[in-house]
């Protein structure tokens, strides 16, 4: 009888893995993934970067690097984040092995088994998995169309058995809810957390993927507002603006939190991949990133608009949804009590997949909603797959 | 007052980081690192691999992959490990972000705060850091020239306050002790652990770097012996046989342990870098690996022999050391009670660094020993740096 650690029981079975292997099976139209389209990666730019590397740069790419990241990438990322208005001078950057690792490290820095933390409902499955792995108790707060429900947030903080260790949220083009936090809700959130000794984990991997130039001003991060009296821990990623296969993300956090996170990172994987870091650094410095992100923004918008059109034509009116203004995801609200797993079964039979609602419910219960993404399917696949999903919904909901 | 998790106090301050930044400072001769020489990386082979990738392979390199690794690399690594006599059929492979991550994941799978685990003294600092990060109590067992001290191992298992969760060891060209476990000690170790429900973590990253063909038969892993009645968890790495900058390692473990580890890996970084995995797969399949490892074996041997020669000529006779027959490290035993930190200070003044003994002592105490490595210095640097170290030893020890 193997004597595993008690933490093991807090981790869920691999439903995501099973769905992902289905999602990438040949012949399946997948609205399930949160990955960029294979056809959209900047392969020519990466070729140009690789072939322009000096011998010395290639040696750096093959060698261990500092725990917090290669100096060159720290410098170029510093400029990149500074240009977004982020307070790089008064904080520290750490390069991580994907932004999930940044979230995991922050969770480890703050959470003792049994501690309480606050999360949105619905929320990003990867972060939930990291929080569960440290045996955190999750206090869930529902979302509205403009962000977290502030009265409920206040009430849940007040009624928590212990003061929560942090509040984890995602401000822009939310995964899976697809929404943008309004400036008003962000300001109310600051007021609620100020002086409370409850750090804010601000997870932002989609802000660059806005569809409308006029939204740019709405996409201000709380980290960029640099509010007094809150430790804001901001995490981001190269996964959506270069390629997830590089496994590179970052955190920008106050110095005293950074010091703890660096120790933790040393014990996890010593440093993030140097090979990836050399490429990402050149991608930032060359200016390829602005051109590339501009292009994929247009492509994701095209796919999103095709999907909106297709949903409007095919979905029954009792399905409620909002049109996202960027990012990857559309969140469908089904009639109360619907089991979206039944819909998924029917969709799979006809060669289409998506992700059921309960996957994103921190309590693992609410299943009368579902996430469909347009990031990894071209317009043709959207036009073919969405009617199948609409039909499956009708078969289950009537 | 930030409310960090209690685990934080179990992690040591960044002495390794400080030493490493010194070790890579310009003008310093460094015998401190455990990294391959920058001049030894197979850059031409990696160029050839990169430039032969198809568009589809490059897309795979930029995309998320399965948590346990890309199917192609799992297949080629399976063949590579099978050829070493490892029981790949009855176990599962997982690709990890360096072998340190494999060790970290196994620690998380087994250790609850306050649990006891057993380690060699001296031991690999990265593993110790991973174990501490889960608040393990470390029971240390001293090493002899042919491996762990078996009577003390038995006694410490018997007298442990709780049954230890596992025993962590490194069989070949030990870091830092430089020794090879004898077949006899391996067999005794199997007898001690058999039926005890104490898994064996077998960490092996240097076996391929033997200097003498006649030693090949002595380098049999306990995992390859596949003993009944012990869960052997074997970990390995591409860091020493391709390049640490790729951050790729692996574990080969029984299925029931694999299942837990995959859940943990999902919560840490979702998957290891695909870009690196595509390159490592081609490196295995092309046969480049045999040619490359053959070449670096000769080069490390050349450096080691130069260092032996230089140590024999310069070291006072009261310094005891064994000539390693492979790997990266020489372990010097200084007169009892010597403080190697004093020697380090004098060596640094003259532009040479190494690592002090207490860094590798799980109890952080014994400092009358030191590690010098020859992996990242050419013969010229060895001939210049070793006399400086010998002089520093004489100045401190008389």
C-alpha cells in the first residue's frame, strides 16, 4: 500500500486531459482548447531569429540560466511591460515556465493546507488545480457581465472562517466567461481590498488580443493603477502572443514577495528554458511582436465574428450569451438545470467538442453552461461545427 | 505584514544563487558549477535539426503538448531507456521540466509536512531544496567510497520516529561525492528496502559520462535490476547529454505512482517545453546523441585527468580525495574542523571559486570538505586555477 501525501486527494481526476486528447483527435472539430491556432504561429519570424543567433547566443540557449530569467529577456520584458504602464521600477520580474507556474509559485508562497482563498466563479481550471494542490479552501464569488459581484465579495470576505490569503482574478477577456472588468468594478475591487492584507493575484494573458481599438483604454490593469495598500501580483504569458510550446510566462510582484518566489522557483525547476528565453527576447527586441500580435488580433476577430453569426443563426433563443470583445472564449448560459455533459456526448457523436461548465466551477457543480472557443478553428470549421452544437443543445433542452 | 505560508521558512537563503552569479562573473575561473562547458554544446547538430524541421513539426514545437510529453519524444526516449535495460514495459515515462522537476513532483506525491525521508550525506542541493519545500524532515546517512553506509541506513530506518516516505540516492558519479555505488552495496540496499514500503528514488544524470569502457558493466541501475518488493522511481535528464537550457528530464515510475505525478504536473506547468522536446526527440532519433556523448566523455576525461595531475602536484598530503571515474566532480576532504568558507574567501580574492562542503550537507553543518568540478573549465584554466585553490587551502590549514 503506497503511502502518498494527503494532498493527492485534493487533485481532481484528469478530465481535462481526456477532453484534450479527444480535442486533438483527427477529424474532430474542436471548440474545446485554449490554444492558439497551429496555422497562426510566427514560424517565419522564429526561423529568422534562430538563424540570426550568434554562437555565443546559442551557447546561452543551451545552458542553465539564472533562476529569475536570462538578463537579456528580463531587460526586454521590462521595457515591454513598462510600455503597458506597469510599475516595473517598484516591482520585480521573474520569468516562469508558463504563467501557470507563476500562479503555482504564488499559491505555494501564500497557502498553508486549509487556508482560504477567493476565486471567481467560473474560473480558470489551471489556477484552480494549482490552488487545490496546496489544499486551499476555495471561496467562490459569482461574476456579472462587468466583473465580480462586489456586494457578494464583501460579504464573503466578512463571513470567511479565516481571512482569505488572496483574491485571484482575471480582468480581461476572461477564461471562460469572456468578459471585461469595467473600470468601475476594478475601482470598487481596490476599495474592498485596500488595507485588508489580502493580496490581489491579477492573471492577464489575453489583454493584447482585443478586437476593437477603442477598447484599449478600458484594458487598464489594476497593477498598472498601482494602488496603495494592496500587494498586487501580476502574472502574464508568452503563450498567446508567441507560442505556448516555449513555456514562458512571468510575474511582476513587490520585492518582498519576489524574494520568497525565487526560493520556491529554485526548488521546482531551477530556471525556465533558456532556449525559449533567447527566442522570446529576440521576438520582443526585433519588433516582430507588435506586427504578429496585430495580425492574430485580426484573425481571432474574424473567427469570433463568424462564430457570433453562426450562433445567432443556429442557437435557440433560450441560450444566453455575450459577444466577447477579444480573447478566445464564448460562454453559453443554458436553461437552468441543463446538464451540458449530455450535450457534449451528442456533439462528440457528430465530431465536435467543447468544454462543459462544471469544469470551471470551483465547486465542480454548476453544469448548465459551456465554453466554446474560436481560437483554433478556421471559419469553415466554425460554420460546420456550430450547427452540430446547436442541434445537440436542442436535442437535450428541447 | 504579509501572511506567507509556513513552508517559506523551510527554504534556505539563496547561497547557491549568489555563488552562481560569482561563478559566471567575467575573469573568474569557476570550479563551482555543475553545468556542461559552453564550448561543448552540439550547436552544429542542433542547427541541422532545427533546419530540417517541417512546418508541421515547427507548429508542434510552438504548441501546448500533452502533460506527460510529446508522443514522439516519449517513443524515442522509451527506446533509449530500453536499450539501457530499463523496464519500460512495466513502468510509465513522464517528460519533466528538468530532472529537478521530476524529483520535486515525486516529493510532492509522497511528503506531507513533518514526514521523514532519507537522504545521503552529502547530497544534491537541488533535491534537498525540493524536499525542504514540502517540509520534509531529512534523515541523513553517511557515504563510504562504495556507496551508502548500510549498517547506518538500517539503524536509521529502525530508529526513525515514523517510517520514512522514501530513500533518495544517486548511484553513479555522485554529486558531490564523485563515487560509484558498488554492485554489492546496491544489492544490500535492495535487501534493506525490500517489502518495507519505502520507495527508492534513483536519481541518475551522470551514468553516460563514464571515462573507462570497462566500467560500463558496473553502472547498472537498481531500476534496471527491477527488484521485487520495491517501488523504484528513476529520474534522468537531458541536461548533461544535450543541454540544460532545454530544461528536459524524465521519470520512469510504476503506473500507480505515475497517475499521481501526472495530476501534480498538470498543476505545476501543464506540460514541458514542446520546442525543446522536438529538438531532443530528433537528437535521439538521428543518432547524434551517441556520437556527441562519446565526444564529451573524452573531453571530460581529459579535463579530469589534467585536474588529477594538478591536484597531485599542488595539494598538501593532508587533503584526501578520490579520483572519480566519470561525471563532473571531485570531493576534497580537508582536515577535520576546517572551515572551507575561509578557503573560498581566499580563493575568490585570487579569482577562483568552488563550492563549500556544507552546501551539500542536509544538516547544513559539515564544512571541512569542498567540491571542485572540471566540467566547465578547459585544461589551461585548470592549470591556472588549481594552484590558487591549493595555496588557499595551505593558507587556512597550514
